C-alpha cells in the first residue's frame, strides 16, 4: 500500500478568485510570485494527483509531494 500527501500552493479555485474579487491586481501579483508564472488550475492538480495514484512499484510511500509552481523555493521564514 502507498500512502502519500499532496501539498498544493494557491490553486485557481472559485474560492480563491472570490477572495481577490475586490483587488484583482493582487491576484496577478500572487501569480507573478510563482516561478512557473501561473497559479495552478484545479485541472492541473487533478492530472498530477492521477499520475501519482497510478504509479506502480510501491516505493513511493510516506511522501509529501509539493505542487506549487516553484513558489516554495522563493518563500523564506524570517524567524
């Protein structure tokens, strides 16, 4: 059995879009922070999850897989 987790960054869901409805320029700013140059779509996330669940061999287990367009490499903890 394989047990893994997906850790997505911002995904362009309706809830995310609604959260930026009053300041769409801030959504564009968030998008620009991602080295991929985009915010991931629900469809892209679904394709990724499907590819992980279809893996065979059983060696990938107990992993947390980031789906973040590279933004994790740009974030820092000042503490």
